[in-house]
C-alpha cells in the first residue's frame, strides 16, 4: 500500500494517525499545526480530502468523536482546545472550560458511548466534560499524578493510572472511586488500555514491562497478579491497545525506532 498521507506529508512530527469510525477516511495530525483527512483506497493514491491549519498550535493529540462528525485537538502548550465540526466545516476554539484551572490541556480520552470527554489534568486531577456542551460535569482526583486513563467499553467506569504505579477505578455516574490496585513492579505508570470485551486491562510502565490483568481481579484485589508480563520492550512502554476482537495486544515505545510488538 502507498503511504496514507502520500498527497500531503507533514512538515513535522506526526502525533496522531486515526481511522474514521465509519467512513473510508484516515486522519493525520502533528507538530506542523495541521489536521489532514485522506480518503483510503486499497492500492491507488489516497486523495487528500482537506487540511485544516491551527495557527501557533502544535498538536499534542487529535481524535475523531464517536459519531465521526467532529475532530477534537489539544495543543502542546495551551489551555484551550479546538473542535473541528466536519459537517459545518467550522473550527471552534474552546478557550476556557469553566471550573477547569489548568495551565496546559494535553491528554484526553473520549468515552465509547460518545457522552463524555475526560481531560487529564496536572496534580492528579481528572475533569469529566459533557461531549455535547464541552462543559464540566465533575472533577476527580488521584493520589500523585495521573499519566493515563481509559474508559471501559460500556463507558460506566474509568481506569486511571498514576505516575506512582497505582490504578484507580472510578464510577462514571457517581464519580466515586470504586477500587484501587497496585500495578506489579511498576516504577512509573505510562499507558493503560481496556479490551473491547471488558475482559483484560493492560498497564505499560517506564521500564517497558506491560502487565496484563483480568478485569475481575482488578476490581477485587489490591495487588493482583498479572496473567502475563510482557517484557519485549527495552524502553518505556508509551502505547498499549487491544484489537477489536481482543485477540491481539499492541505494545509500543516511542523512545526508539521500530519498538512495536503484537502479542
């Protein structure tokens, strides 16, 4: 296959590549301050649909909304974020969310049911926003600093991974902490993922070890034993993700070239 973004290579580091949830479209976004959409064809050139440019806004992360109608983009050093409405063709800046006192807003997660946006703040704060209005619903706090979070497939719970290697499980409806457990051997938490069938939780740490747990043990035990410890990465595990059928787990590190493993 040809490179997905053959018609417009980025001028800077790419931070996001994501397929549209329902259309034959792929998005790329990165430090050159642009978000580009390409039509995906099998073996011919993938034509560029459009590019949008966000002035003075190197992108940290961009994601399609669950319905595929919007793109949410956060910057590397900004407290505002952008919403690109693809139906209207408009770029909407969200300059300040009332009740969210953060110098930078970078990392975020979208709930699978399309109702919520979770902003991962500094000092352990997690801000739950309504996806519809982009207004604050509630704020939660973990001990220490939160490095990564993941919604369960039914959007009822949030797993938050702290820099200190603890995982907090939150009830989305009541915003109450249901349970917390220690990730075995973790010196610093980096990334977390929940499988689509809600059977497994994967935690990746700075040592490169990715621990795989069953969700049952995560909800009950304070120090659960991993089903498997994946030790194929020698640098920090910065990305873990399950395939839709929960048969393959991808583990990767951005700290070195070609550090991607499929388990």
